[in-house]
């Protein structure tokens, strides 16, 4: 099958599709009903190609990250309000019930309900279009294969809009790996330096600030609107490819459901529209007929079998991001329950579990790092969440006559919030309290801090396994067993990492090991390795004559300690490496009690994300 994809590169293996974002992102695999498809972040990226590097779609774009997509009936639901037994004010996250301009006073975001009159035919004269600005970003991406250096910088353009108090909103992928961000107002020829205050990778939102008072002269921030209804008119505004001035496209709301966010590793509410979203539209606002902002344009879905599918981040998700930042003075992320669930549609299955009514979902597995691991057991049936009944398909009441995925209720909470679960255990009903926190990924989708950790020991380069590293190295060179661990293993404790020997810098001290690459190191001198910082601590405190590294399948690497130490400076000089370790590994290592309580756990018995679930009956939430 042939398909012209302007903004991504992808590979297809049977029913599995690998998606890539247009700008730096994280890779992962997704199961799709379409044989060829792509979810693409919409930012214009310009970068010089390296020798031997091939073009991926449009020559002005780079697609280093993978995105995702799925079309599961249990996962594709809506967002905005809950009907049924739950009161509107019961969850702290139901805070974005009002629309309006976001203002900040005494570190508090407030939303003004003032409406403004707007006639669609007068769009070109609407003053609020002046609140949409063009974003110019310079990116410098880490080199995960050579973690002590960075790649050649490249530039991209996107869109953003003013929300008041000297702040702007855009997409997180627009400022991924940023080294400099500048913005320019409509009708102005001056660019102003912007500061990135927060990036929400999972919700693909970034908060910017501009200190220049000149930039804000005469500016009016946008007003936020309610979640739209189907067939409501929508107008997308931004600075896409094809010109330098502002662009306006129109369409209608086609669908509102829980959507795969291409840049992050989460599934949140998304508004599907048929208005054109092109490279450069990322971060721009979408308006309703009243001139209110109903969301942020961020990605498109492309396939031979579909047309005109664009996605907008709704204001409910934007509100959650802003309130999270306000509460913590940083972004902490959307929480997770940390359980794998199975639908209970089959009557015999419900009868076996002593569930008398047509409700509930079965707990198949609980993440070791989740607080739910303290109160839930495999075989429990969750029948309610904060007194909202959960149906046998894993859905809850939504709006007036709709239903939404159960995890919507979880996404309305904030990190550290408590929730009350109603469960049936061995036929008995009980209620338990659980604390919700963001998921702990054994193999992270994004690397915080901008540069990966590493340590070089006698030419052996060790670094944590991450999705960007897997993509950079190509899956074929990683190995099936390591890939399986990255897809299916769960973290046993916070801070756990899969540490791999990335490569060996050839030297006489490591003679015979120079062909090793991308292999997991399990033990050092008989001690199980917890993470890269733990490995550095073990090596630094070693007094033995030999350094013994144990890899998969009992493969051993043995080095003489004094010889390894003596050759270190020569190896660094020969390969032009500034330091034997990343700066974060110079900090003292603290061994937590939680680490010591971890138990060995096998992998391969369940998937890590909903994206790898092969059928609709199972999901992580």
C-alpha cells in the first residue's frame, strides 16, 4: 500500500503500526485497526540532514519521535462533565466548569465568564486574532547513543496564544529540547525572547512567559469556552506552512472522545475536527462561533482510509494543566490508578466472580509502584469510583445521555488526590481508599533534564534504557528480549531503571569485549543493579581486585580494577569525551528503603500500556 505522509515516517509489522511525531518526541508501538496510519504533531521543523540520512515526508520536517494511535471502543470516550450519582463539585478536577480569560492574582488562576459577541463573517476583523503569535524555537536534541554530546541544532516554527498575566500557551512538542524560544505578534516585525515555565509531555501543553512590556502593549488575552457539542462550528488559527502571515481554517466538531496523544504516553480527552490542521498550526487556538477558545490544535490522524481528521486539546485538559502548575509551581502530570482491568460483559464471568448486577471491571494486575497495590488484589471487581457506578464495559455516565471511559474519572484528579473505590472481593462489597499518582515508567518515554545519564568504566559505556535510545539505535540492534522488557516490564520501585551496556570504546584493557552493545547489565560483583546511579556507587565503592559485570544469560565481563582506573583518562582523551560520567552521577547516592524492599519480578505476562493491548477486553487505567 502506498500513502503520501507529509509529516511522519512509520513502519508496519502485521497489525502493529509505529507512529512518529513531527518534532522530538518519544517512540512507542501502537496497535491500530488501520494497516497504515499516522498521528502527527503539527510543527514546521527545519534541520540540516546528516550525511546518509534520508528524507521523511516533507523535507522541512523532522520526525525523530513516534506517536501512537488506537481505536478501542473502551478507550474512545468523551469528557466535560459527569451525570448520574456524582455531584459536579465532588472532584477537585471538575474546576473548569466556567469559561473565560485566565488571570493570575496571588499565584491563583481565575477564569472570567465574560462573553464577547462574535460574528463568523467578521473573523478577519476580530481583535482576538491578535492574541495568536508565531513561535520560533531552536532545538538541540541529546545524542542518546553518545550521551556525552548533543546533536546538531535545528529550528522549528509553531503557534501560541496569550492567556494573560504575561503568559502564553503552546504545545509541549513545539519546545521539545529547546535552547531558545522566540515569539512574534501578528503585524509586528520584532521577535521577543520567551521563557518556558512548564512542559506537560503527557498532555502536550507548554506554558511560556515573555517579560518584555513592549510585547504586551494593547494585547488582550483569549477567553476560554466550554467543551463544544457535535457539529458545532470551529475555527483553527495559527501560522502553518505555506506563508508567513496568520492562517484561518474552518470546520465542525466531528467527535469528542478519549484520544491518543502523539507526543505523550497518555490517553486524554480530545476534540476531533475536520478543519485543516497543517505543520505550524501546533499550539494555535481553536475558536467557537462566540470567539472563545475551545482548545489547542496539536495533531492530525492520517491514513489511506480517512480524511480531514485533526485533533484539539480541550479546555478541560488545559485547565487541569494550569491548576496543576498553580498548585505545585511546576507540572506534576495526570495521575493513574495503576491497574490492568478486564471487561465483565460475559454473564458467566460475572456469576463466577459473584457480581450480581451488570457492572464492574475485573482487576487483572496492579502496578507494584502504585498505591493501589496496597489495597487492591488480583480478582477484585471495581464497581464504583467516588460513588460513580462503573459499567461492565469500563464506562461511566457522561453528560446527559453519553458514557465515557472509566479512566476519565481518574484523569480529573490531581497527583496526590485520594479516591474511594467500591469493590467486590469474593462476593463481599467493600470500599477502599487509594492515592492517585502519575505512572512510574520503567523505560521512560522522555528523558528529564535534557541529557541522558551515563558512566564510562574502562571504555564500557553504561546508560539507562529509554524509548528515545531505542528509536535512535533502531529496534533491530536492541534485541528482542530487551525490547520485550521495555514494552512489558513494570517498575518494581520508584527509581528503577534498565541499565544497558550501550557500546565498548575499544582499548587494550577491554580486549575481547569490544563487539558488545545494547545488553542489559544485571549485577555488579554479585549485587543486583537498581539504576545507573546505583551502578556508579557500586563501582566507586568497590575495593575488590576485579570488576565483575553480569549480563543476560550469565554472560560475564571481568576487568582488573586498577588497570581500568589507570586507562580511564587515556580512553576519554582518545575519543574526545569530556567526562567519564554525567553530572547527575556525581551527586551522592541515597539508597531508599523502598528500593531494598523490591522483589524480583518476571516480565512478559502483561502489557505496559493500552496501546499494546491486542483486543478491547483489557486496559491499563
